[in-house]
């Protein structure tokens, strides 16, 4: 473990925790004059070289940069070496030069603070990420062997169980994390921030290939839908390098829904998988996005991780809910009619 990573696990967490407790006590997202420059300078003097696992290193440097942005201590002269290192790492990996949730959930459990709400937030989102991975893996196997394959039933059951675990993790998160704690002390680390001269959009816990693989393989979302094309293209630089190839393959894969309609041996179980995927995302939108973000923001609009105004982001997420749940109002690119026909076969 490098000196920089030891500091991230100890001094970095301690400083962020002190600042967040002060902000929350004041009921504000930021309070100046608390000595936030200490975090800036302590990280700068421990900055590592370009060695070791480049993706893990990008996450480590990126979390430092995200914290500096969150505490509004972006001194260009001090941060220039960190910006340069992040840019070099991002270029070598073909990803955006900032940390994303994969660095926290798949490359070592690390949080910004020691506060319980953030610990639960990272842990439960991590549980959901791993469950989505399992569901996507099972569906990739179904796509490989065909919907009438001899072990398809077991794979569909595994996908359904995994998606039910996503639902449970989201419910635990919604029941446990304090919405105001999230809004004031967790969300700000996820916002867009600058690396050098360019601003990169913020972290999203869905920045992995799995959820989109599930969308496309099930056939709930379509690769020729202009809206969904924008979703995939926008997130491509923010998924881990090995997930980029998976995402590209999913875009050109044949969806399973039309195949099941033609060969409905496992139609009932396939429909259960579709419903589980929609239910998990609908709960995420209804119990996390709306009360934790939209309700807390009030009239504020510049609060999202994605960059656009809050109203635009919530509308787009609502569109994804429609697609993933098969609602009729999703329009010409939704799967409502196909799902209705499938239900008639069950």
C-alpha cells in the first residue's frame, strides 16, 4: 500500500468526516473557513507516481480530486500534477479521467467519510452492482445457447434471483440512509468536477455494463432507440475498461424477447425476469431518486451528477422506468406490446 493510499484510508477519511459533520450541523452543503486546504495539500504532497494497477490508481487519484472539488479547494497550481496524472491514466485506459463508482465497489471498498449513512450507501449500491453482474452473466449465457437450451430454466431463475437482490438492496438503502444526509454529505462527491481544463460529469452508481446488457438482452430497451442510444453513448467513457467491450457487444446482440415469443417454453419464467428488472428500477426511482434528490433539492436545479438540470435528469430517468417496466407510454421503442403478447402465452 502506497503512502497515498494509506492517507486515503486514514487522514483523508478523517478530514472529510470532520467537514461533513460541520456542514450537516449548519444545514448547508458547504461552510467555508474550516481548514479544507489541509486536505488539498496533504494529498498533493503524497501523490503517487505512474505505477501499479492503473485503474485502481485512477480511482485513488480521482477520489482525491472529487473531494477537493466537493470542498471547493481547487487550487490550479497545487492540483496540476494530480490532474496530469489522472489525464494520463484515463487516456491510457480509454476512460474518463475521474473516479467512478466501480473504483469504490469493485476495486476495494473505500468511502470518503466514516459516517454510517455513506457506509450503507456504498455497501448497498455495491451489493446491487454485484447482483446486476450475476443477472447479466446468466442472460449472456442464455443468449449464447438459445432460449430453448437445456439449462435455460436455471439461468433465468438465477437472473430473477439476482434482480430480486437488487430490489432488496435498494429497499435497504432507502430504509436506512437519511435523505438529508445523502443530499448534503454524499451527493456532492458525485457531482461533475474539473480535471485540468475540462469538466467531467459525476459518478453514477449505474456506471457499469450489466444494467444495459440486461435492458438490451431482455429486449426491454432497443439499440435503435435514439433516446437509449444517447444513454449508452453518454456512459461509455465512465464504465470500467473491460465493461466497454461488453456494452458494445450488447448493442449488437439479438434480444431474447422476440425469441421467447417464437419459442415460449420458458415464457413465464422469462416474464418474471422482466418484471423483476422493472420492479428493481421502479423502486430505485420512486424511493431513492425522488425523495433523496428531487424532494431535497426543492427549487435547486444544478444538483445532479449528470450535468443537466434536475428536471431534465428526473424526466430522463422516468423514461427509463417506462422502458424497463414495459409501460405503454414509453412510445414506439418500448416493449409493451411484446410483453402483453408474452403474458397471454403464460
